């Protein structure tokens, strides 16, 4: 099935929320696995393999997938354009310093950082992707060189937090599907950061969550959450990231914000939007 759109990230910028609000839309067909990483890491599989990952969904008008690895990989925009110059491109962004902190918590959650040193400043020195992922203007410029601006929609985390309904309608309209659909995931925090006591248990729960939604039974999952079972599980197997990550010195955050300041200025021009809160929160 030929794709009509791809979500390109950025990492830890609500791409899971975008996937969730599209997964239960009757006119959207998404890959069962959120991140196929075809244009970045699995390009050698070929177009036929890629298109087989999507269900033959009657009534689907938008077919696509979301892989945050696409945004900052230099070769991906041209690969995507060669596949289809008509692709719609979805991109979600947030304060780049906030994003780096969230990435750090995520690395702890998935076990990439095992301690005993969980300090953000240590990981910042060890992992250059914390900064590279936040060079939004640099990466977006490559995408705009391959696709016309009218085919690229950028949504900000602030918009999602402030008015998820309006943001979802904007996404749906951009993809040419019914903007009046109300997803069960609208007000749910997708892919939150946390530390887990048992990674196996957490992986099982995440698989069940995605499987239920894939079959259009998101309402049942929501009902289970409303019944209190979700809170019981979280209390048993999760603990806040703050419980293991020491407070980040203000000096570290100020230095990181200065690293991104030129990128933010350029992004303001690309988006025609004031992002002063990212420069001076």
C-alpha cells in the first residue's frame, strides 16, 4: 500500500501522541509497529517490504508511519522524496533543552544508562545526540529542500498541551481525513518517561496497549485505565525519573540553552513563530 505521509520526529517530542491519535482514526492506516525506521536504518529492505507493513484498511485515505530517526538523518529527506514527492511530512518539536532532558530520562528507562551515575551532565558529555537531536533548524532545512513547505506540518508540544483537540484537528485536516474524529488518546500522555522495576513487565504492558488500539478497541483500554488498574500497575512497576536523576544545575541548563540559541532564532524564521520561551524560559 503506497504511503501518503510519514512522521519524522523529533525524538521525545510527542511523536507517540501523534501515532496514537492517528491509530484509531477510521480513515488512517498506520503500521502496527510505530517506528519502522525504513528510510534511516532499513532502506535495504526495499519498497515492497516497506509497503507490506501497512494494513489493507477499507476507507483509509491516509497511510503512513512515524519514525523519529528520520528527522536528523541527513540522507532521509532525499530518500523519502525519491519514494514519493507527494508525501506529507509531520514533525513535532519542543523546547530543545526540555527535549534533551526527556531523552536522558528515556535512556534510563530503556536501560541504556544503568548507573550508578545518572547525572544529566555526565550523559551530555558522553552522548552527543542530546545536542544533535535539538538542532531543529539545521535538520528542518534539509527537509524543506526536498519537500515544499505546504507538504510539511510542524506542531509544537506547547500546542498539544494547551489545546490537544485543536492540534489533532489540524493534523487530521493536513492529512485529508475527517477533522472531527475524537481520538481516545487525545488527553493521554503517550510514552511518558519513568524508571521501571521490571523491564519485561513494562514491555508486556506496552505491547498490550498498542495491540488493543490497533484493533480499534481503544475505548476498552481507556475504561481499564479509568477503573484504576492503570494506577495500580504504575504504582507497582514504575517510579518517577526524578527518583534516580539528580537535580540538574542551572549552570548546565544555561550553557545548553546557549548552544541552541542560534538554531532557535533560525527556526523562528522558518516557522514564522516567536519561540522566546525556548531562549529565555
